[in-house]
C-alpha cells in the first residue's frame, strides 16, 4: 500500500508533509470544539440546539473562506495561501481563550481554514515516474490521513488537560494551544515551492479576477459542480453530525467521564486512520465511485448497529473502530476525483466551491442534531442525521 512512496522525489515528499500537517491542524481545530461542547453547555447554560448552531456557523464561515481561498490560490499561489490560512487560524484560535466573545472568535478562527485543501496537495502524489495519475488517489489519501492524526492529538491534549485542570480552565488552555501551529509556517516557507504546473499556467493566462469565483458554474462545468457539491454535502454532513456530537453522546448518554471519553475516542480514531489508509488504496484499486458506494452502504449499516443494538461500553468501544473505518474511506477519493473532473485553469476555484459548498450544506445537520435531540434521544438523532444526508 505504501511502496509507491519510495518513487517520489524529495520535493514531492516535502509537499505531502506540508499538506499532511495542514490536514492534521484542520482536524485538531474542528474536533477541539466537539470536545468542549459538554463544557460550554454546562458553563453557559446553552441548549444542545444553541451549541449545534455555534458549530454550524463556524462551518458556514469556513466554507465561505474555503471558496475564496480556492480562487486566491489560483491567483497568488497554493503555498502562499497555505501559510496565510495557518497564521489566521493560529491567531484567532488563540483569541478564543482570552476573549469573552467565544462565538465571534471561533467563527473568525474558522474563516480561512478550508483554504488548506488546495491542489498543492492533490499534486503531491501525482508526479511519480510513469503515469502522472498512477498514484494520485493514494497520494491525496495519505495526505488526508493527517485528519486522523490531528483528531488523535486533539483527543490526547483534551484528555490530559481535563485530567489535571478544572473544566472552566481546561477548555481555555485547549484553545490557547492553537497558537503553536504558527511555527509550521516557517518550515513551509523554507521547504515548499509552488507546483511547476501552477507556475507554467500562471505565465500563460491572464490575471484572475473576481468573476473567476464563478468559473465552476460556466458552460460545461455547471452540472458537474452541482452533482459533486451534493455528493460532498452528504459525506460532510454525516461526518460532522457523527464527529461533533460523539463526545457529547459518550459523556451524557453513555455516562463516561471527560478523561474516559478522550481515551474511548482514541481507540475509535484508530478506525479513522485505518479508514483513510484503506480509502487511499481502494481509490486507485477499485475506482473513486466504487469506493464512495462501499462507504455509503457500509456506513448505513454500521451507524444503525452502533446506535440501536444494545451493548455495553466495552463492546461499543470496539464496534466504533469498524464504524469509523467504513465511514471515512469515502474521503480519500474526493480530492483526486475532483482533480480529474476539472481542467487546471479552473481547478482551484472549482474544488474550493464543491468541497466548501458541500461543507456549507452539510453544516446544517449538526445543528439539526442539537435541536432535535432536545425532544428525541441523542443517539437516535445522530443516527438519523448520519443516514439521511443531503446528496447521499
């Protein structure tokens, strides 16, 4: 599964490393809020609906930032936008711990994050010897395993902080740690260059203007953009409904402590890592669409088992591993799938809109979980939202 990695040159490996780190930081950011939901509900007297609304707003704002970042990446460069988004994230995530306006700061922190998902990553595994598309699926998939790593780091930090600090302080320290990724920018500036294909295209085409934001809706691209956006909405909506509310489900429904919840999720995150690795391989082995279908059908079955079959917490712990594996194998093929649908001239803004337009549509499902779970059991609501996904 990983033998192809030896065929990449040093530049391509560094590029994969930078994008892997970007995905890890993105996951750390998103999951950070999911861990503190029970805390902010208790401290501020929020309802589940209000807590879900905070998450939805941050996802909506990040979707807008991601769309614009795609266009800016085509104009100013993928690597430059990668650096800007990391700095933006670091500053505003840190501000959450020192400002009373938690909601406003968190929204600002999410504004630019989705701009990390740029084609600088989709080319990282696509330039090996021989067929330039031979390893694209595995290359982008390996980059996306950074999500599982970032999620795991978030769970570790959360568990450690909540084990030694009062909850009223621990959540602030958790967000303060968000300043550390800014150091990553110095490594990117030193080791990562713009893709050759971007520089070649930039010399041969006019400057990108504001109208370029809508390039993915022009001519033959329109119907492709609509269909891909709906597909991403299904995957993202179900993923956020499950991921954002899982810590709250474990603490309030299953009765786990904060530290036990962190340890519980670490085991299940192993399933997420396996899902990304397996999805990376299947993306090239059986094709992008077949991998999507396998994940969709398997997820439908596993979420019903996880939420409705009676079992103790030990059994639930181990069932969560295959659940997250099958749920997440759909994500590695998304990058190469979209890369292959659009020409280089519009690829950045098209991917930016499809991925983040889908994220925007899917963001309503975590909010729906919050409001509906005030009347129905939380587990049943998560299962319903993960199954009835837009675009599924």
